[in-house]
C-alpha cells in the first residue's frame, strides 16, 4: 500500500519537476556542444534580458489558458504599446513617470475590451483575440507610418531592458563577482525552500499524497542548485539586469495571487469546471475580466521591456511574440484543457524555449531546423501533459 502511495505521489509531482530536468539537459547539451560558450556569464546575461519580455507575457498567458481561453492579440499589442511609449517620450515629450503609467493603463484597458467581447458578448476568445491581432497590427503600422523606426534616447527607459542593478563597492571579497546578485540568489533559494516546505506541510494536513521525504529533499536540492548555478553565472558578468528584476517582481506577485489568495483559487476553479464554479457562487464573468485585464497589463510591461531592450520601436515589433508566449506556457506545464498550471512553470518554459533558440544560434543551425526543433519540443510538452493526466486517472 505504501509503495502505491509513493508511485501516486511521483506521478502527481512529475509535472512539477519534469520541466526542470528538461532544462538542465538542454543546458548541459549546449554547454558541451558550444565548448562552454553557452554557459558563459555574458551569454546567460544576454539570454535573460532577451527572454524577459516573453516570460512576462507567458505569465499572463498561463492564467488565460488556465481559464480555458487563448489570447492571440498580445504580440502586436505589445508592439503597439511599445511604440506609444516611444512616441510619448520622443514626440510628446512626456516624462517617464507619466509615460509608463499611461502605457500600463492602455494595456489594461485593451485587456478589458477583450474580456468584454469574451465574457459579455460570448465571442470565442480565439475569434476575439484574432480580431485584436489584426487591429493592433494595423494600429502599429498606423502610429509608425510617418516616423518608421522610432529611436528612444531616454537613458532611464532604455536601462529597463539593458541596464543592470548596482553592486556594493569591492572590498576584496570575491573580486569581479556581483555580490548583490549572489545575495538575491541566496534569498531566492531560501524563499523557495521555505515555501515548498510550508506547502508540503499543508498538503499533509489535508491527507493528500506527497513525495517521499528523500525524493522531496532531492527535489529541493536539485532546484536550489539550478537557482544557485544561474545566479553564479550572472554574478560573473554584470549581475542581475533590471529586466530580470521586473520579471521577478511579476513572478512573485502573480505566484502569490495564484497560490495564496481566493482570487487564485477561483481562477483554478473556473478553469477546472466553469459550470461548477458558477454554481458555487464564483462569478466566471468577473474572473474572465480579471484575467484578461491582467493579460493586458502584463502585455504593456512586455511592450515596455521589448522597446527598452531594442532602444527603439519598429513597424514589425511584436511579431510572433504571442506564439512564443503560448509555447512557453505549454512547455512550462499549463494543461491544454485548462485548470492546471503554475506561474513559475511558465518562466521555466520561457527559459527552455529561449535556451533552445540561443544554443542553436551559437551552433549556427539553420533557421528551418530551429523551427522544427522548437516544434518537436512543444509537441513533446503537450504529449507529456496528456500522458501525465491520463496516468492520474
């Protein structure tokens, strides 16, 4: 009987740590094939900056997929909002303290419009957001028609996508290593371990299956090593970027909402069974507005990070972003059928997809092969999701 409980717990948790194993395998493969170039501090630092805006989108997309919807509009919406930020700074000459709240408000409003079409007008999300994809692509072309590429000269704005957090003065300890980044990495490990231990205790209180103690400790050590490794590599270059800090703040806020609040529980309930959730007093309509509004807000954040990273706004900004975000969410463990998914999983999914692209670029693989490999990884993630759900039934 005990052996069966162990097997059940392993199957229940395979979704949580399977993606971490896949990420480590990818890192080891590219570290060997690129002769260490992939895991160099400079490359990892650039990779984190380049994937930050996709990861932010993936967080919002995870929530949207959890409630059984999809959002195809976020790519060009991010591009349009980035262009508005550029125009606001360069041509309207608005201060940064006005520009960023303005763009965030416009993103939230765009998300609420989508929610209105889906929740109030009962238009399928695929159709509503496809219309948004066309609309925002047109708006992006419209706002950049007379200017073309808009170069952003605001150094503070550009530092969001390219700058790094400051460090304490060198006092002879670990010279050349970014010590603030190391301290933040240590804090992240402490928070992760303590949070997982608390969650395990609560799970045991409700008599649900959990990993055996040895396996649980192994999981904590394994993920802590991953965090420590990434932290050490980043500390060897210029430390943690501001884009990574923004991403961490997004992850902390939405992880807390999804795991510690009634709103998060209601989101999962709506995704698991909308009819049952409605019968239990949960307003599916309000949850839909909340999730799509959050998606719009995060799209604005992503648009700001992307424009900042490029130091400009272009007529093709945002192309394909929505597909990268959807892929990251699925690779990160969100269920195709809805109701299952974690914010932290979407970040790992974004890291996996960005690492694949970065590693294949370093190896000089043809772009056609890169698309095929990414497609196979996405299919494998979905097959994995379906297989693990069947194994639980």
